[in-house]
């Protein structure tokens, strides 16, 4: 089983548990922090992919 098999009911359950644990006032802050983290991760991953390509081009 992978994370792709969660489905809509699973996502609703996760959202409800998150609301109970953190409360509705903290939810936007948590969402923003997760978004920033994912953005930084994507940026770092793209940099790791682009560096070898740049090195190959500079050797030619």
C-alpha cells in the first residue's frame, strides 16, 4: 500500500484529525509552512538535477 491509495475518505479523515489536534486557527499557518517546505524541496531537487547537466555542457 502506498500513499496514492489513500483516496478521498482518507484525506477527509486526515483533515478532521488535523482540525481536532491543531484547531482551525492554526490550519492556515500549517498549510503555509507545508507549501513553503515543498517549494524549497522542489527548488533544491531541480538544482541537483541541473548541476550535472551544466557540468556536461561546460566540458564540451
